[in-house]
């Protein structure tokens, strides 16, 4: 429930302040975080390490 509220508040902030450039930045950071999370528990982990 809190996550949904945080998302709504973030989107409202972007609309109000017209900071549309923040959306791709946040998406890239979330994708990198997900990649690191999955890479640590994956048997393919040795192949992800050279990327970072």
C-alpha cells in the first residue's frame, strides 16, 4: 500500500513540476537494480560481472 502511494506521489510531483526527464532516469536505475539483484542469485552471475 505504501509503495502505491509513493508511486502516485512521485507521478504527481513529475506532472506538477514538469520534470519529465526524471522518468527515464528512474527507469534505468530500477532496471540496473533488478539486474544486480537477479545476477547475484543466478547461475549466469559470472557473465554479468564484466558488465559492471
